[in-house]
C-alpha cells in the first residue's frame, strides 16, 4: 500500500520546528532527510525512524517495525499527543 501525501504533510507539519527537513518520493513511499542524511521515512502511512543508538535512547519504549519485507527494523513514531521532538 502506498503512503498518502496527506500523511506526509501531517508528519512534515509535526517536524516543522526543525530546519532542513526534506523528503523524496520513492516507490509509493517517502524517504525523510534531515540536513541531507536519511533519518527515516513514511511507509504504509507509518512514520518510521532509523534505529540508531541515539533514537533508541530517546524513544526506548517505541515499537520496532519493518518498513517493508526484507527491510531493517525501524522505530515507529505514532504518539500524536506528544511532540515528536
């Protein structure tokens, strides 16, 4: 299932306090960049971050999910009641 531009807009709005966030459409999904580096993406209308030491430390209880079959596990961000950053 491809991700919607509406969900992308929602996530970008939540990230608007950060400067230099960009994205690239890729095979029906969206890869997210921060300062030119890949940090995550939108997969099946899910906001997933790369699982790194820093992201796991900041979000220790966030679930890990596969972005697509054969992909590496990523951290799912889905708490709409709290700021992402």
